C-alpha cells in the first residue's frame, strides 16, 4: 500500500466503508476536534464601532437566535470536517466536503446584513457548482475501478483516469472557496469572530486532506 | 475507446458545459440559481452512468445534498432581496368547484405508491398527498405527520443496524427498511405539500 500519510494506526469498519486513522489524518482530525470544542465553549466577540468625529463608541448586539444558529452551523461544520478527515470512502469524502460547503454558507449567511448576504449567496452558487465536478469524479472513479474504497484504490492495481482526479480537486476547490469570500472586506464587518474562523479552518483541512487523497489514489 | 460509457460521459459533460456557458452570460441572481440546479442534474447523470445498483445508492445522497444547498440558497436569496411573506391561496386547477378529481387522482397515486413500496413508492404516494393538499386549502396540525416521519426514519435506521450486526435476519430488515422509507418519504412530501401556502 502507498502509505502517503504514514502507516494506518486504526481501522473502524462499517461493512465495506472503512474509517481509518493514519498519523496524518489523525492530526487533522484532532485539529478539527479542538476547534469544534473552542467554538462550542467560546462566546462571540461583540464588535465595537467608533462614532466618527466624537468619543462615543457602540458595541453591536448579536441576537441570541443568530448566535445559536451560527454556533450550530460552526459545530456542524466541525463535525463534517472530522468526517472528511478520516473517511476511507471516496464518495463519503465528497459528501462530507459538500456538507462543509453548506455549513460555511450557513455560518456566513446568518448575518443580517445585505452585503454579507450577497457574498454568501455568490459563494453558495460556487459551492453548488462545485458539487458537479466532485460527484462526477467520484462516479467516474467508481465506474472505472469498480470500488470507492481508498484502501482498495491505494493498492494501485487499476489506473484511475487523470481526469477524475482533476475533477475531484476542482470540486473541492469550489467547495472550499469560503476564505476567499471571507477575505472580502464585507465579511469582516460581520460580527461574531469565532465562527468565521471555522470557514477558514475547514477549507484548510479539506485542502490538506484532498492532497492526501489524490496522492493516495 | 468509444464504448457506451464514454459516449454517455461525453454527452453528460456536454450538457454540463452548456449549462456553465449559460451561467457565464447570465447576470440575474435568481436565474443563476436555476441554471446551477440544471447543471446539477448533469452530475446526477454522470452518477447514473455507473449503471449498477450502486449508482442508485449514490444518486440519493447526491440529490439530497443538491436540494439542501438549493433550499439554503433560495432562503438566502429571499432574505437578501428582502422578500417577505407572500400569501398563496390554493392551487386552482379545478374547473368546477369541489370536484372529486383530486381525491381520485391522489387515491390512485397513493395505492400505486404503496404497491411499489420503497423510496420510489414513497415518492409517488407522497406526490399524491402533495397534490391533494395543494388543491384543497388544507390547514391543520402536522405534529402527527412529523412524528410519523420521525418514527419511520428510526425504523429505517434500525433496519440498517440489523443488516450490519445480524445479517441472518436480512429479510426482516429489508421489509423494515422498505416500509420505513415508504412512510418517511410519504410524510416528508406531504409536509412539503402543506408548506405550499399559508391560509389567508
């Protein structure tokens, strides 16, 4: 087996869907877990705006319902990340990645500001378009090799078309675009600091994992 | 080189490409959303090209993820554009008042769906109930329906655990899963039908 992430430490089998931990995926899994716990326990930052031309400032209020929704979305995002890190099935991986995409849209879209919502909508369109190459890639891998299990594919018995790998990367790029939208100035006008971090972190993690998957196949 | 699979793949990707080209030129946000949904269908076609039982099992989650993103984005679109509650009266397809046609059509669909069973049957029976609820302005309490949906889903999951841990009981698990998914899809689709419009 092509051990790109180190020797597998532990296998968890659900029928033919095998979850496995290598030193590489275990590290990413723990990182996702730690940040999910941070999101769970942290309180949102209250953004301070300074009134122009005076000494006054005011803190933005975040309504409880908005806070709850964004926290829920961040935790769901963390769970989806953890799933994407350790799954040993190509189709499950694509599903978890698209779940990360949906959660990122949700984290951003809960902010009741027109500009933020516009950015979230555009990102959502890209994420939705990203599912097309991603699912196509998984389907092509299943059709050409007859299996979706990464452990089987890693044996390198059958060649996977380069097009399928390229489409997989393209799809993950589409889903993981959140930080680029978060980099828009409008995003940082959005209050609620710990939650936006989850967008960036999840994208970083799924990019690291997809690199491993591509090298493994 | 050009076997059936390659031709099908080429056709599906050609469809996706046409959709993406339309997306490049489209400026209206709502139309963009609709076009992306269209492109999504091409990816389902690629999954369907696997042509085994596996493709059916993969289309289902693919479709669910697509619909979830579509629902989330349409909700964002509504808030973004500031659209508020639009009261919708009942779907007016009847020529005569109080004609029994919707009841008969729904009954046929429900019975046929129960005969089919499984996910497809659930879809068809659910469609029948959606149709009935849409053509009658029905307002009621949906707690029972939601509970039925939840319980049947639990039945479905329990059946899968039987598959995993006690494979010798596979026939019972198969029946449980089929009935569970039938009830679940019927209940879920009826809820969708009831959400069509609020009574004025």
